[in-house]
C-alpha cells in the first residue's frame, strides 16, 4: 500500500483525530465508560479486576486515576485503549463504541514500549508513517515534539543510548505528535527520580495549557494527581470501581506549599487508606 497517497480527509481520520471532535464543546463529555467489567480467567484462577466502573470524561479535561496497588488501573486504561476486551460494559467516544485500538486514543506505556532499532526521531515518526503523513511534514512535526520534550540533541540517538526519563519523554512525544482525541498515560513518571518527575510534570502542565488535550493519567502519587488534574478519581480496592471523585478547584500552575493543597492531599490520602485495608 502506498501510504503517501491518502486524502486529507483520511489523514484527519488517522493522524489528527482531535479534529474529528471539533463539534464537541470543551467541557462536554467526549469519552464515556459504562458498566466496565474485566474478569481474567486462567486455568487456576478467576480474577475480577474491574467491576461496574463508570466514568464520563469531558473534552479538555485531565483526570488522574489513583488507587490501591493491583486494583485494576492498568486494566481500565488498556480497556479504553482497546488492548483489553471488556467482559462487560462499553467504552464510547462521542457516543460511538470503541472495540479495537484506534489512533483516536494515544497511549503512553509505563515500560516505554519503544522500538529499539529506531532512532528517537524515527520512533516519534512511526504513527505518522502508518497514517500516511508525507515525509517532510512527518519529520518537521516529529522534530517539533522532540524539541518540546527537550530531546533535540538526541533526535538521532538510538533508544539504548537514553536514560529512563529520556525514554519516557520519547514515549510522550510519540503519543502527542498524533494529536489523539484522548491521551492515556499509565504511570508515565513512576520510574523517574523526584527532580526529573517535577520537570516532566511542568512539561505536561504546559502542554495542557497550550492545547485542549483530554488526558487520563494513572498515578500512585496523590501529590502528582493534585498538581496536574482537574479531577481525581479514587478507585476502590479490587475489583476496582469508582470510590470517590474529587474536583480540584485551582488554576494551574499550582502551589504545592499552599495549605489548601495540603488539606486536599490529606483528604485523598484518607480515602486511599480506607481502601487499602487488607482483608
Ligand atoms: N493478563 C492478566 N491475566 C490474569 N490476571 C491479570 C492480568 N492482568 C492483570 N491481572 C490481574 O488483574 C488485577 C489488576 O491488575 P492491574 O495491572 O490492572 O492493576 P493495577 O492497578 O494497574 O496495579 P499496579 O498498581 O500494580 O500497577 C491484578 O490482580 C492482576 O493480577
Ligand atoms: Mg498498573
């Protein structure tokens, strides 16, 4: 197939899926998850990971998902990405059910999932190659995002030459460059040292401020959730369902030292403790 001959309409479908939803106003529901249930069955075990999970995500919203270890957070993100078939329930974007992976949902994986035989720039270009974006434009766009994540000097480096934090930035650039309607991030900063983590959080805040991105972000850090998101979804212990939803009322950038910040952090930690009780 000659991937370079797609019409502009097909291109919007494949590599600028945010444009497909321009008719939805900011703040209206873009993504809705209803009655999600994921049950894993192996020869020895049946594990209900997610049960009766419902969530409406508004266009332009950044939602953090936080919950006890092993409660089903990655399972929820994978189901939204179309990488895990739900046992029951639906994932819909603009009212249309998603049953397979699609370029309208960009995923940033915790373990990076980069192509080791490609350079930084070539990794970021990958999705655009599949979508049939012409070579010149592809390179120009990829370079813009490589710069945005501070990796300009490493554009032509191989993946094994990068540190963990740098690899994660490639993963973020690769997802963002496609302008997906929804960005799914599974603990993207979890493996980073505290300082790099703060820098990456600043970067994400800038991205959110400069473009209307709809983001679902899994984290273990209450501090990170409060610093970044519009709403924090706290999950129950497994099988995970929505336990509490906390609205974060402040504009960005936020002040972690503010007493109100500390008070809300305490409230959320309290909810988490209620769910962390071992049975
Ligand atoms: N492919 C699989 N087959 C069988 N069981 C699975 C599979 N994937 C996950 N599980 C189980 O489902 C439950 C939820 O797993 P999941 O990875 O979604 O949790 P999580 O909240 O992301 O955990 P963590 O906080 O450690 O990242 C766990 O009990 C896990 O053992
Ligand atoms: Mg996980």
